[in-house]
């Protein structure tokens, strides 16, 4: 199964949620892409994030590591911890997984293929 293409992105994490889009390109078992999303922390702030990722599919699982992150808050660039994305289920039109960063902030995400 080739997961290349455009996906919607929805993630719930312990402080809020993230909503956006993902573009993935798969060549063999190698995957690269860009996550573009707005992270909303409940009753506090929002951050616009663009995160480039690379990884591999092995045994039906996808593991992506951030290779570059740009985050904008209130019109200026800020520091943002890179994420790791690990999938738990991949079908033709849906990918379900979890994220975590170096401070162990975890989230659960769903990617839906844009049709």
C-alpha cells in the first residue's frame, strides 16, 4: 500500500489539540513529508507549526522523525520541540498513531486521506 498523498491531521494531546494537513511521499519503504498544523493549547495560546519528517514503514508500522521544525506564535518564530510520530494502524484512507517529544508530551492522531 502506498501512503503518498494529501491527508488531514487531527491530534489530541494532554494540553489541547492540533489540526492541519500532511503531505507524504513514499518510495519503497522510505517515507518523507511535511506536517502543517495549528496547535491550540486550551484557553492559552496557538502556534502555527511546519514540521518536515522522514522515516520508514516496516511490518505495517510507520515511524517518522522530525528533521526540521518551524513554529510561529503571534507573528514571530519561536523554539519548538521536534516530534516523533509512530503509527498503530494504517489502512488505505486512514492512519492512526501517537506522537511524543523530548519532554514526553504525548498525543494521539488520526490522518484521513483527502479524496
